[in-house]
C-alpha cells in the first residue's frame, strides 16, 4: 500500500481534506509533528504533504525544530519524493529550493480568487500574512491580484500553494469566528465573518481542484 506522510505543525492547522483524498486513493497515512516528535526514520514515502502553521520560516530561534524540519525536507527533495506544500509548507519549500519568504503588505484571509496557469479562475481560501518569491527553476501555477505568487511547481515532484486548498467547511467556520473575535488584528484583504460563511459552498470546488492536483502530482 502506498504511504503518505503528513507534516502537521499545529493542531489548529490540520491536513483537512488531504486525509479524505488519501482514504479514497488507498494510502496509509503517517503523521509527524516536528515541534514535539523526532523526524521519521523512514523517508521513502510515496507522498509528503506539509501543512500550514502560525510560525514563520525564519523563526528558528523561537522554534528550533524548524532547523530539523528543513533538513528533513532537504532529504526528501534530494530523494525525489513527491511533496505538496500548504501555506507555511509552500514557504518552507520556496526557501529550501532557493527562493525567499517575506512579509506581505497585509493579511489575505477568506475566499479570494486566483488565476491558474490555464487562465481559469479558482476561488481559493487564504489565511496568510507572509508570502514567497519563486525559487529559480520554479513555475508559477496560480497568481493573485492582492498577493501575486499563490502557487508553484518545481519539476515533476513538488507542488505548493500559498492558499489552503485542503480547507474543510469546519475550518472555514473556525477562521470566520477568529476574524469576528479579533478583527482589528487582521488588516489587509480580509473577508468578514458574514461573507466567509456565505462563501462556504465554494469549498467543494476548491477540494476538487486540490484532489486533481494531488492526482497529477503522484501519477
């Protein structure tokens, strides 16, 4: 049976629909929490999905385990492992592959459309303040008007999104509640709680897009 490693940084940033896709495709799922656990001894996974998180790639003094995680990801890249990075995961991959990560001029939260490589529009769900510059050799997969670099591919083995295609309806509700409770903390392009909840039906098409990308990555 094929194996999937989920690298999850925080309990409140889960792999979401990644687990649904894995169950449908017959993957055995392994989990690694870099902040509390040693890295897996096994590295020959068929796919690795790197989740998001509230920490930033440069916060190695605050989160020393980031050094260990980055080294583990470098080994995966060297071994030509299939990797999908989500939000923080995309930023870690961008940095490791030679790009850079920096603070954007505002938060991007909620459903904001992005343009895909085939010029179609995808209603993507966002929760980020930092963004990446493309690594040398990477190809832009999705771009936005508020934050340009939204997704990239690197060769045939790596795909990464700044947004959250793995989001579930429950996680969107939790994000809407957080915005309502702390709206002054989030400035930028931020959907209101009301608009975010009204956009819940968009999650289904986003999930289907994500499943298609995973299928393309592992084929």
